[in-house]
């Protein structure tokens, strides 16, 4: 039996933000970071909100949102009792908004507001997923919250908002898209619906990611990557993820490595690990065939090698590091953290849908290889 639940209404295109004009006499909370306010980017949102609405801006979002920041956002929300919450920005802003909604409803602070997501990067897919990741600063770990409650009601995709994203962030978030799609494709919960979404996400990423990195003002390429991000998000929200994300969460929580970069560092190694299961190897190979990386006449083993080489070449083109040591992280400090990271990764919810069973020893080996 296949389970697919698509709740979010998606509006994609140049006039998508005009959807905000339908609301009047509402209390609106916009969740974003200070850059969105200081740069004036938030004006694109405010100009589409009618004057009859009351608007509060919570602009204290930080990368890898913490429990403390979500708490501050919750206090801000309680001041106005929002009818609408808008998550505006990258994955951190949208994840923070999700955290606010989750805890507000769980603690009966106010009824669930209409939730609108407006992504300004192309990577997390958070605008259409039922998950959020919150960092615990005390344990230096990340925690996944998954609940249909935090699925957005509306996602507004305007690729013009992504034109100013710098090359390094374009690279990191773009590889996050690839990781989402590839993990979902082989995940335990994969089905024909999630497969179709993942295949299209990889196809669009192959076409557009390097172009976005080299020529950030290319609106057509930016649109393809934004749609790829949303497709990949829908895919993994249906199928699940795997050890790639479970480990990346720990690298981010422990060493503050950007999430997309952490995923990129792990990707080829995780593919090799999962491909020791012949069924999974053949599924990865099918992605290579479907996206024309290699002829369908070639063996699955060769197809997977080509897939890995394509990913490696993409990272080289975008000047991404291949090993942890390239990030100026001391070897002893890193190795001392391996046991803790492996233990936390094994407890991560993403492990449950990895296509190959794993254990502490496997995870430790993968972490050590990464250095």
C-alpha cells in the first residue's frame, strides 16, 4: 500500500506573492532573520499584505534554529495571537516558524494559525514538509520534530527571491536538494509517487544547479532549482530519508557545519554503504538511467559509479570541500566527538527509513572515513 498526503497548496511564479492580498483584518506574524529586514527584502512581503491586517515581525531567526530562539518566537506569537504565521527565508526561518506552531498548539497557547511558507533559498524543501529540526545547545545535537500539524497550508514560490543568494549558499542548498531526492528514492517508504518526484528533482538539479552557482541572475535556472527543492521536499516527506541526514544533523549540531554542506560531504560514502544491498544498488542505478547519466545498457554497478562521479564533479565545480579536515576542524577534536555523534545519529528519526540496517559501528566508520 502506498501512502501519499499532499496538503500544501503551492503557487509558483512571478505573481505568487499576490496570494497574500486575499487576507484582511488578520493578525500576522512574519518569522525571518534580521538580514531580511535590514536588506529590505521583507518589503516584497509587506507590500502584498493589506493595511487592515496587524503585522508583527519576529526577526531573531539564526542558522540551525535553537530551542531558545523558538521560545522567543513563541513569546512574540503570544503577544498577537496570530491568525496567520508566515515563514519567510531559508530553511532556518521556516523551521523556526514550524517550531513556534508546534509548541503553541501542543501547549494550547493558541489555535493553529494559517501557515504560509515563502522560501528564499532552494534547498531544504521545508516549505512542503511535515518536519522541523531544532538544535539543543546543551547537548550539541539536533532533534527532528515530525507532525502533520506543521505542514504549510500554502507555499509561495517566487524564484526572484533567490536571485541574490551567494554562490556558496547556492552550492550548499543545491546539494541538499540532491541529497533529499536520492535518499527519498531509496528510502524504506519510497513508492511510485515519491519516486517520480525524486527523479524530476534530480533531473532539474542536473540541469540548473551549476548554472545557478556560476550565473546567479539566471531566473530560468533559479526557477528550476526552486521547483526541484520543493519536489524533493515532497518526495522525502512521503518516503523518508536515511543515514545521510541522520549523520548530517550531528555534524551540524556539533561543529556547526551548514546542513547542505554536511549532506554533500557524506553523499558518495552513504551511497556506497547503502549499495552493499543489491536491491538498493539497483535502485540507485535506476536513478542514473532515468536521468540519462548513463545508458540503460550499462551494469548497475557502473551506473552507481557514474552517479557518484557526477556528484563528485558537481561539488568540484562548486568548490565544495570533500573532507572534514578541509574545514579547519582539528582531528583530535573531531575524533573525540565521533562516539557521541554516532550514538545520536543512531537515535535520529531518519535512520528508521534508511534502506540498509545500520548500527553504531557502521556509523562510526562512516564518520571516521569522512575526516
